[in-house]
C-alpha cells in the first residue's frame, strides 16, 4: 500500500467515509457508463451504526448528502433525481421490477447498503413497518373516539386495516336512523 493510499484509508476511517481502500466492494459496483458516478455516490456515504433490532445485518451505510423530508437520500445523476437507496440497488441489480419498491431490512431510510435493501411490494413494506412498530397507526392504543384497540373491540378488514367495533356499530345505527327518518326504511 502506498503512502497516499494509507493516508486516504486512515482519513476514511477517522471521517467514517466509505472509500474503495476501506471497502473493496465499492470497486465492484456497476456504473451506468459514466465512471464518475460511483465515486461521486460513494463519497457521500459513511459507515453508520448497527440496527438494534437486526444486529445480524451489520452496520448501515448512511447517506450524508442531501436528504428528503422523510430521511431518504437524494442523488442526482445525468440530470435525473434518484433516491439514494434506489440508485444503489439499481447500480447492482438493474431496473426495479414493476410493482416493486426498494425496501430497507434495517428500517433506516438513509441507508444505501445493498445487503440491507430488497425489492418488495407496498404491502410487504406496510407489514414490515407494523412489525417493527414504525407504522403510525400501529402505535395507537385507542380510536379517535377513545375506544380501546383491544381484542374484543377490534376487527381487521380484508386488506389488513384495523377498525374499532364500537365506532362501526355507532355508524351503522346512525345510518339506519337516517334511512328511517328519510322514509327509505319502515319503522322497526
């Protein structure tokens, strides 16, 4: 290893940046015909922490440049804007299949590490979010009207949505009463 390479590797270790000297996988990335793209992309990545709920995955590779409001990295190549994790996935595997999204096993939006990414459906994504406790609705313990989401008072629709039985019953009673008042139904 030359002195310049040793210095850049040492700088990369102290800065947390991923470089080809630190990570040999970076030399294996597929380019889109422009040899500058991988270098520009990987210059914006640093090695992060290991996901607490999935330590088997190893550390995340965190996007450090511009991020979108929900934390996903933003990368521009050939005058086109990409989400960084999608760009990383496409570098390795090609176009994303129709009807699929690039999902994170690590539940870390700025992560671009290929072993943390997989192609899945929106339904799988929602299921992963509920399982990890990241889905906004999964954290709710009561409906909007204060009824508890417990086993007795909760039912699930065929598409997996959680609903309150007490609110459903109240809506049905109001609907029947409105139909009766408008003359659509005979009195009970």
